[in-house]
């Protein structure tokens, strides 16, 4: 039995959080126990408006990428989108292909299939060159394809890399790279999926169709600060391009030296404002302040945006910037804001509402694309923090409003998910494996075609194929598990309990990642699974080995694999998951080096094995209303696990051992206060009668979940641990 830990919280701190962010006590307590108390962090858990998402133009090279694609459209160039075989790569390809096709660009796509290695291949580059292609855009790959991108350059093919994998020390010589993990990307959040990067590019391309693209404006605000000794006027300015602040300027002038200060500092202000369209809130107030400093001899042409904003946001018509600042949702999450921040926020909100009204198709595209971004974030196990939460919340909301993309809706219907509340867990367990099956079997194009097909009958046939593929995928996983037998445990012992490595030619390459994940859970150690590709081939093709690695917090996969130098054909990935390919001639060298690399690697042991409790639920508060709070915090997943609750003194009134293939699980009925609750305890069949029996009272830890049976939605408790009292 593991230790239980419920952090004690200062009651006054909980009350303060409740008051500041309009939270109920239970939600505030959960957030505090998880260390989520800073406004900027809380925002991602309490909001779902797209206005809170980072702008695509925060990528330093986004405007360059948009211009290159617009040039390709103008010149009638052929464009190729090269993706990856997993759900992230497939959805990224679908998002960007759909946008370029809607723009009338001559665009095609390609995914690695069969025994193709990960990433852009030399063959793909050569084939595209033969077809007179001139612009290749990678999605969810490319950042490690140095030689392939260099080869494209030699053939006169420009390249735009959109990726999210950890970059190597030497980057490919691409014309443009959009990767939030690159040090100079400019993007404020590194942990978005490959599909999310493609979505940002698609959003930027949609924005380029508005009159605001590349439009540079300047926001200006004057305000006065007084204290007992003096008064000063502060002039704040910000240059805005593509709705992103690109430069700020602040000028402070003391009332006792207006003339001197104005002469010395005015030149810098005039230089900053030169040639700019200057927008203010309340032109008269600002003009009066400026004339007071610089006299009437200096002319300022200011455009008052308050009347225009009031047409779309009527509630601000009589408000000052100070009042808007106090009422701003965005401002309440910031540690400190200024009136200029309020001006920027209200101006961008106004323009975005105006764009939405003039370009409703853009909003529809965003909504549809975010369903795919949600799938990618969950399938690629992105951390559910920052804007990943809003991506997923909006994607789930779209699905639950009956607006699912056609092919996705057909999968949901077959999985009997359409008439219930769809959660992140539903997608992770019942949808993503179906979509991933085609890539695992070397045919990722099948899932991609599902997202691109408009004919309902054809997409239904594709869904049928995907379900058959998923059954084959399950068979391959079961077969691989049988092949391995006890070898994982022997390997773990061989490496001193630090790592598990198995190699088996009978394992299908498509399930390497699944097997590595199973071994990680089985052994509790980072796991590598390798198979040989091209073995016994009759076409004379060179054999090579491919591997998949999975890890927990003990080690970063890419950092570990980087220690083997340049013996790979290709490798890359994330901290928790990575893949590689090795030529047959280098495979023995890899096996020779593995021991020394493992010995030289620091594997961080888990320092706290206790189960962290989010909240205690007394008997009278264990009601169906608890689900409302759980729903408010969707999605759950990586770095935001399901809530763990504790309830004390529940009585076991019924118990039954269950299991489809083998009786391994325990189904209980618990009497808690005036109600009886169904409870499930996975893998706990052996606990019945020893130590737990009907009639016992227990303290127990659990997840509170929906349970849908025969179309009827109910609630159940999933027990994680229990103590008899």
C-alpha cells in the first residue's frame, strides 16, 4: 500500500483565491494543492475563449512563412506537405492541406508509409523535384532532417519546417523554421503539438486575407501620476503589427521641468511615432495632455477608437481606460497591468470581433481545426497546461455541440459517444487508437483520407477499414507480448534496473511504441523496443533497425539517444517518447555502446511515491453535482491527472469479482451516507475477503467518473486504494 498525502491549506488563502477568481471552495482547494495559484497559470484553467490563445505571429518567422506561401499561390507553384504517420502528423497534414486547398494553391501531401523511416526522405524530395515542385512544407517532422533539407536546397526546392520535436544541435538549412522548441522561435510556449504548429500557420494564412495583415499601427496613452511631492505625466506607446505588440516606448515627464524634459526626450517620442497611425482612447484627453507638455506648436494626429469599439462592444462606450483595466478578464490574471495594456486588449478584442463578423468562414475553420488539434494534443501526450488546455476545451466543446467533422462524427457514432458528454478520456481510449491504427500498419493515408473526404458514404467505408485495422493492431500487440515472454525482466536486471531494452524481429514496427509503453508500465523503467525492417527482403533493399523509446520523469528520451552520436539514420522525439532508425552496419555498435551510455546516465528516482489527494469529500457532499466541478476542469491527461478524492467511513454492502477474459477486478457497492454507490477497483480481485469483506468500513481514494451503459449515463467511483477501519 502506498502512502497517502493530503496537503493542509491555510483557510484564509483558500478564501482569498475564491474571492479573487470567483471560485467555489472545492475548486480553489484543488488548485492550491496542485500549486496552481498564480494568475497567469490559473487563466488556462478558468478560461476557454480563443482570445486567450497566443497569436500565431508570435513565431518570429511566421510572417515570412505566410509571405512564402502567398508567393507560391501568386506564381502557381506546386507545394508539397510532408507529414508523419501518427495522429499528430496526420491531423497536422489535414489542417494545413485543407487551408492551402481552400486558398486555391496547387498542393499535394505525402506521408511515410510501409517501411519508410521517420521524417522527410531523400526519395520524397527527389520525387517532388521530378514533378517540378518548388515548395516543401513539413508538418510534425523535419527538424532533424538536415541532409534531406540540404538536398532539397540543391534541387531548387524551398522548405518550410513546421515541427515541435526537440531540435538537434545543428538545424536543417531550411528557409523558414516554425518550431516552438527552437531557442529563437519567439513563441512563448514550447509544448504544443505538431498539429498545433500547423494550425497556427493556417490561422496566420487566414489572417493574411484581411486588410490588417502587415498593417502597423501605434497605440498611445497619456496618464498622470501624483504624489505629495510632485506630479508627472507618463506617455506610453506600443507598436502593433498583425495584432502583436512588437515594440514599446515609455516617456516620463516631471511637471517641474516640462520644457526641459520635452526638449530632451520629445525627439525620441517623435521618432517612435513618425509615420505611424496613432490610435488612442479619448482623443481630447490625450491631446490636452500632449499640448500641455509640447505646446500647440507640435501637431499630433490621433484617431479615437472609442466610438468604433462602442459599435461592437457597447458596454465600453462611456468607460475610461482605467475602468476597462479594472473590469478586464485578461488583466485580473496579470500581476500588474497598465492603461496601455487595457487599450491594447480592448483594441485587439474589437478587431477580432470585427474580423469574425466579416470572415465567418475563418471562425468555422478554426472550430473544425481545433477538433484535430485536440486529438493531436491527447495522442502525442502534450502537457495539458497553457494554451493546450484552451485548444482541448474548445475542441471538446465543438464535439459536444454536435459539430464534429464528418469522419470523426462517424467514429464517435460507432463508439456510441455521440449522445453523451465527450471527454478527453473518451477520445484517448475510444477514438485516437482507431485513428492511429492505420499508421501503425504502415497505411497512415487511410486516416488522412478520412479527414479530407467529403462524401459521407466513402468516409463511412474508411471508418470501417480503420476499425478492422485496429483489431489487427490489437492482435499484433498481443502477439508481440507473447514473443517477448520474460525477456523484459531479464533485460532490466542486466542493466541494473535502470533501463529495459528488447529487440525482436517478429515485432511489427507499427506497434513498437505501444510495446515500449507497456514495458515502461510493466518494469517501471525507461524502455526501448527494437525491430529489424527489411529482414529477408527479396528486392535487395538494405536492412535497418528501428526503435521506439518511452520514459517517465526519470530521463529525457532525446537527451539519452543523443549520447550515441551520429550512428543513426534518423532520430528525434520528445522527453517522454522518441524514435530512431539505425543501419544494419551500425547496429552492433549501438549495442556495444548502450551499456556505457546507461552507466554514465543519471536516472532520477521518483522522490515521492505517495498518492497525492486533491480533496476530501464528506458523505453529504458526494453527489452528482461533483461532476460539474470535474467537467469544469476538463481536459485531463499529461501533467493534469484526474482528481483523486478521499472519502472516509464508507461501508461495503456488496462485492463481486468480474472480468471478461479473467476474473481480475472487484465490483463493489458502497454505502455512503444515505446513498449507495457503485465502485470499481481494477485488478483487485484478490483483495476480496483478504483483507476486505462485505460489511467492512473503509477509507478510500478514488476517481469520480461517468459510466454509460446501454445509453444510460450514470456515475461510479473508481477506487485507487483503500484502508479498512
